């Protein structure tokens, strides 16, 4: 054991700096690859990898710089080349363009990053100043200066991106900035661009109205003012896809360098840093190719080549990603459309560049389709958590029993019995039909989609007087009551019909999704919602009822509901536990849905779907903007798309379209 420790100590003394610098570079490569996936896929394993790499990347670079600045005086002459690595550590601290923050809270710590930036720049400058690289007249000196400048610029760019993501656009501005933002221009419509050229204009539309989700998630912003002709010319499908794309764009705003990259100075930084890195590499290669070149340890030379080659590759990727991004496509397209006919040469140049960018993006999309890779701007999935399945499976599961013995039953069951499924194909259609119902209704009305939570749907279907109690209770209890009742009704419906229609499948997915938010992501619900009712109902069903299967539990719930609907609630009902009350209310509702007799024309399925869509809209509208922004880093949520579309409607962007549908 002692011998092994001695070997490690010797290795650390001889190769510790080399190992740290190469580890720092490796972590940057990992972040570059995985960060591009995380806003399109909700995966716990992926989150763990990115979280570890994100924390280790900064820690490794900072520790390496500190270790080098303390021990530089002890280095042997043959290891003086290690001082040249200090600027590369600054470059690594600048991070990759597609990830500046792991969580939304990192943006608020931009002042801490600024302080770290100052300290690490001073440390890197000190290392270079104390090394023999700056005292000898060799090609390494200008190469080190170039890389130091690049490292400072890229690190500073990251701090600035964090600042941009954390601050409101109105912070500290003049009062006149609180006016109105004009979106659209009556001189231009999207019809002037061929649909087959700009892929139905989703990219241009999403960027052109990006101020709307910015106002929702990052406000306060100025009030929005839209042209009348901008709101009535596009299909619902186009607007829905634009909202999906804006999830990816908003991820870039909060978690990447996108707000900084796609500016004139951001573009200049990409070009200058690449040219400076290539120049530094040529100087170093020239230095070591000379017979009388700067002599140093051969392993250090190889490590330097790896860092230089890796830096060039990362800079090329950064430049290409910026050039062929949707931001560049939208910017070039808008600039081309607005270009004056007098400046014909500028218009032709911009048109040519937009063709190049579009062609490159088209080829990438086509290659992805051929490879069977989905073209997603977000995860495209909905979490699923079925209460009935949880109770029946965890009651007999050995792992759940072990978790109960360890006092972690709730956490374990929520994790194990939560899955995900693709968004139903008819979800967009259901949402459109539901939003139409609120056209012409005051935003303050209890029947508006922002406030109804199922109440308006019950009124439209003539069931309000009988079932209003199920939506007038607290939100979390209403969700549980309708979820259990929906499962009971769909189980009965499935037995009565040979196959379930798409609407029934969509209802089950919606019901499971809202309960998933309640159980696994309660921060995506309104602030006054609590998991307490969910926990109490789990305790009631798992620990105080006797059943052997899901069918047995559904039968028990239905019989209990029929008994309560026939004999009425017991006078002692109000003195029972909350779990008992919720269970009885769910049983009553399930029995009532079956007895209503609307199934002949699928009227009951329509009613249930409308109630769940209204609950979803209510939840999305009242979810905190910070929670929407937080979830963007984990693949996004469908309720965020719903919130964006509802914001379209609030600002008047969907007004004409929904009037036409109605």
C-alpha cells in the first residue's frame, strides 16, 4: 500500500501539470459534445455527465493555474515550456459556445465569475512573466502573447454571456425604454420567400417574434406591438413549430453564448481567435522545427502540440457552428429582405451568404433524416406518472419495500415509476381547439383559458352544475381526482370498445403528464400547489386498502364511487383524513363519468380531453418564468410550448388566426 502511494506521489511530481492540462482539454471536448444534446434529450445519465464535466472543467483549470503560479520557480529548465500552457487554461475557462451555465442559478453568479476571471488572468500573466519564455527572444514569446490575448477574450466573453442571461433588458435604462416594441413590418410578408426555400419559414418566424418568449421568461420587457398583417397569415402548424423552435433559441439565450456570438463583435471574436490560434501554432511549429530551437522536454512538446491542435479544431467548430446556425440564417435573411434596392451589391452579397447558410443547414437536416435521427428542437417527450400503476406495483415491489425501510419510499417510487413518451400526434390540434374557446372572452373572466381549469369545459358540455365541485377544489387535489377518475373511466371504456381511439390515448398521456409534474417536478406548477395531497393519497391507497392488481384497485374505486353517489357522503366525511377525502372524491367522479352516458358520440372523451387541456393551460400560464427557463436545460417541457402559444394569444399574435378557425 505504501509503495503504491509513493508511486502516485512520484507520478504527480513529474507529470501532475501535464495530466491536469490534458484533463482540462478533454473535459472541454466532453462539454462540446454533450451540451449539444442536453436541450434535445431528457436523460438523467446525460445530466450527470454534463454536471460532472461542468464542475470539473473549471475546478481543474483553476487548480492547474494556481499550482503553476506557486511552483514555477521550482521548475527545471527543461520544463519551462509548461508556462506556455497557462493561456490555454484561460481558453478552457472561457468554455464552449454551447454551454456557459449548467443551471439557471449559474447566470446569477456572473459577478463571482468576473472575480474569478480577474484572479485567473493575473495568475496566467504572472506565470508567463516569471517564465523564460518571455525573457528569451524566440518565436514562443509572440505565440504565448497571442494565446494569452485569445484566452482573455474568450474567458471575458463567457462572463459577459452570463451577465446578459441574468439581467433584464430594462435594468437601469431610461424611462422611454418602457415603451412598446414593434414586431413586424407592413412592407414585408413571409409570402415573398418561397416555402421550399426557407422550410416553411419556421426559422425566420421563430426569430422574428423571439421577443414574445423573451418577454415571458426574461421580463420585464417593453410592451409588444404587432402589425395586424403579421398575425393572420400563417397556419397553426407553422406557429406551433415556431414555438417548438423557440425552446431551443431560449436555451441558447440562457445557457450558451448565443446572445454574444451573434453580434458584430461576437463574429469578430470568432474570426480573430481562430486566426490568432493558427498563427501561434505556426510560430510554435517553426520554433521546434529549427535545429537550434528552444530545447525542452519531449513530452512537454507533444502536450503543447495536442493543446494547439485541439484549440484550432475547437475554434473551427465554433466558427462553423456560428456561421451555419439558425441565428445566422435568420439574420442574413432579414438583412436581405430589408436591403435597399439602391445598395444592389450589398443585397447580392447577403443573398449569396444566406443561400450558403441555408444550403449547409439543409444538407445537415437531410443527412440526419437519412440516418434516422429526429430533427428536434427539444426533447419532444412528455413525462408519465400513473398513480394506479404506482400503487399496484410498489405494493408488491421488493425495491419499494427496501426504500420504505430506508425512509426513501416517496423518492424511490417517484423515480422508478416515472417514464416518458412522445407527444401525441393530435396534441397540437387539441390545443388549438381549446385556445379557440377563449377568443372574445375577457382575460379576467373565470371562463377564460387562463383561469378556467376545466370549469369552462364543464359548462360547454352541460355538466357544470353536477361536476363543478371537482374543479373548484385546490389545484393539486383536482389533478389527483381527475387523474384517478380518468383512469377508471378509460378502463371501463376500453372494455366496452374493441380499440381505443387516438383521443383516448391522448387523454391518458395528458393525465399521466400532469400528475408527473405534480409528483416529480412540482416546481413547474403554480406556487400555491403542493405535493402533500399526492403523498397522503399514496399513503391511503398503498397502506390502507386491500387489492392485488390494477384491475382490482380500479374495481374497488368504482364500487366505492357508486356507493357514495347512491347513499351520499357520510356526515363524518369532513372529519376524515385528507387522503380519504381525495380518494372518495376521485371515486365519486370516476363513477359519475361512467354513468353520464355521453360515450355514444364520444362526448365524454371530448369532455375529459377539454378538462385536461384547460388544466394544462392553467398550469403553464401560472408556472413561474424561472421554472420554465430552468427546465430548458433538461430537454424542455411541453407546457413551456403551451405557455409560449398562450403568450402569442395574449399579445394578439394569434387573434386573427383563432378568429378564422372559430
